[in-house]
C-alpha cells in the first residue's frame, strides 16, 4: 500500500512539473506599485481574472517611475490589453505600460 501511495505521489509530482514546463514568461513595465499591498492587489486581480496565470511578481524597475512586472502563465496569447482588463478598477491606480513574451 505504501508503494502504491508513493508511486501515485511521484506521478502527480511529475504531472505538475510537466505542466509547469508549458508555462510562458511575460515581462513588462507597470507604474503605481508602491507597497506590498499594491503588489497583492495586482497579483490577486491577475490570477483571479486570468485563470492560466501561474504567478505574478513586481520588482523595482530600471527607473524610479516604473516597476518591472513578470507574469508566468500557460496562456501564450496573453496581451497587455488582457492584463489591463483583468486589473479592472485597479487599472486606475496601476498602469501596465508594456508587456511582452520572453
């Protein structure tokens, strides 16, 4: 029984890893992110409205005006417009300036 459970666990792990290999990374610039709550709002909006999004990260940008946004998703057709639409009301506070597949 233990071997069966172990085998099942390994199969599920392998399936999860295989699924992550299909993920695509998009990078861009975003403005208005000034704190951890801002990052949490963006992450929640994008992951809830775009079901294929695996993760969202916001890091300091190259200039003081904007930050770098990194979205990992299984949707290769993600666009800046789709991401802006997913922000909903938050799009007033956070402006995605660019977004491109890496």
